[in-house]
């Protein structure tokens, strides 16, 4: 289990504009669930290795695909890069 407050101390109320993944592919979903509350409308999600580690990242991809407040696509770069945007109530704010 990852404790983000130990790795990256941040001020209460802080939000992330960019959420980038290029670590152990089988940890993408766990990290995303911890970071998700810190994302806001307009935040960008980028994740590498969508093709090269497909089995490991599949749960993460499914989670993004199931969310109605995230628009995402896999870009056809060499290793596959997932690109997503968190939507606000009226789309991207």
C-alpha cells in the first residue's frame, strides 16, 4: 500500500493539475485511487506502457473507461500512452 503523504507532503486543499504514471504498471490503479481525490476538473491523466504492460494496466484502463467524468483515449505511441481529462459538471472548466 502506498502512503502518498509520506512520499509527497502537500498542503490541505491542494489539487493536482497533472497525474503522470510511468512506474510499476501493476500499481497504476492503486496509485490512481489515492490521487483521485486530489484531481479537479481539467486535471490531465497521462500513463505510459498501455501496450507494453497491457495485462498489468488493464484494471487501471477499465477504471478510467467506466468513469463518466473522465474522457480518455490511448495514444498510439510505441508503448501506448493513455491520455485523459477530468471533466467538471459542465465539461472541462
